[in-house]
């Protein structure tokens, strides 16, 4: 059986299962307003899981790719640190050109276009492509953030749920910012910021119906993030990697402390050591004359 035949058979099976589930869903929830509210709850939970999984995938990719490149032995870490983002960028470009052309861009403008012009339709293929390319690029050290891809991924999840439930065009359009708000709330554990961000950036006006659904989804989505943080003990960790990288010993005089050899500190260890050497050199230079002779105190 070839790959094309396998994909076709899987597509037929998925359509049949979707038709059966749709008939059951329409029988249980005949009113569309009730279906939209049920999908809001499902989208909040699903987009929260997608955002947390995207974050965990980025951390895993960083640990296996750019972190290992920057902690290589000797001076080879310099070349590995240059090559890793370069190769990651080339692979991402190939994927965006030939496999996932709809996943280009930061993510937020694409969601705006889908909301205003495409009636809330974001293909699941774009969301999958944004997930894979985002993990690859950020994991290899590209200077990108995860907020835009998270909005695009979760908007694609919400749009797919709405199309599977046979919602009307207006209801499908209103379900799109629900996914975006759930993704932001789960990714950054900030439901209020997610609500204001979605109203300002995606919706553009204060629609009462959309606002109610956004509030519900933004309240549900961060639950997965809080559970994972409590299980991993993240409340005892520094707020960001930069804080962990530049951890000081806390001794008197403001002296520069050694970098702790933790998983978060290994990434910036070499850069911090180079900074220490430059500071020590400048101190010795300020105490010496132009020929290297130590200045006498007056």
C-alpha cells in the first residue's frame, strides 16, 4: 500500500467518523447557541492543551539542539552555535516553501485576515505547519517568540472544531477569537491580558457575544498550565532564563557571582564567562598605566 492510498483511506475514515459524531452532536444539542457554548468550552480546553504542548515542545527542542550546541566542548561551541540556527532556518524555509505555505508570517496578521475576510476559516494544515516550523526555528535558536504562532495554532484548532460541528458562517467567525484568547491565556498564564489582546488585535470592536465566549475560554485554558507548573515545581524557578543564567552569588561589593551549572544556566554560561573576563581585563587596565605599569596612588 502506497502512501497516497494510505492517506486517502485515512481521509475517508475520518470523514465517516466526523459525520457520525456530527449527527450525534446535533441530536444532543439541537440549538446552535447551545452548540457554540459547548464548543467554547471544548475549544478552551483543547487550545489550552495545544498551547502548553507547543511550549513544552519548544523547551525540548532547545534542550536537544541549541543548548547542546552552546555547551559543546572547547571552541567548537562557536561553530555549532552558528550552524544550528542556520540549518534550522534553511529547513524551515524548505517546509514553508513546499509543504506548509500557509504557515508563513508571524501568525497574528493571518488570524486577522481569517477573521475579517475568510469568515473565520483557518485550515488545520496551517496550524500543524505553524506548530512544526515554530518548534524547529525556536528550538534551533532563532530570535522568535511563541505568542504569534500560539495564536495561529489555537485559532486553527478552534476553526476546525467549528467546521466539524457545522456552525453557521457568523458563529464560526466568532469562534475564531475564542481559540486565540485561549492560546494566549494558556501560553502565558494571563487570562485578563489574553482577553484585552484578543479584543484589540483580532476582533477590533467590543462585540458582547464574542466577549462572553472569550472570557469563558480564557478562564478555562490556563488550568492546564497551572497544573503542569505545580507538578514541575516551576514556582521555585526563576521567571526567565536570563535570570537563571545571570544568577549571582549574593556576596558583598556587588561582585559578579559564578553562573550556576543548571539546565537553564548552561545555555548562557560561555557568554557570561566571556563577560567576566572582559570586566577583569578592564579593571586591570584601569589600575595600570599605558605601558602596563601599575599606577601609584597619590
